[in-house]
């Protein structure tokens, strides 16, 4: 079950300020670990996308270079 509450940033900040220092430190620690986890997951997803991206074979790349050179030579200056 998911509980959704519409609370604004300022309200959250005011509630945090009411916490004892030890609880704020616990919250800070928990948030830091969540952020680092999220960053690791994002890096992992990006790496997976890059590794699964299509690549050119040597023949395809050579053909591209040949066509690109032809286009560059025939361009009007």
C-alpha cells in the first residue's frame, strides 16, 4: 500500500527543524545513502544503455568515411 501526502518543501523543512539533533543526523544519513544508491543505479543504467547501443562494423564505418569524404569534397565553398 502506498500513502501519498501532499506536503510542501517548506512544511517538510519545518518538521525537520522540530526534530532532535540525533534524529536529524539519522535522517541525513538515510538520505545520503538513498542518494548514493540512486546515483549508482543511474550510472548502471547509463552503462547498460551505452553497452547495448548499436555499433558499426568496420565495413560500415569505412563506407561512412568514404561517403563523408565525398560530401566534403563536393561541397560548394
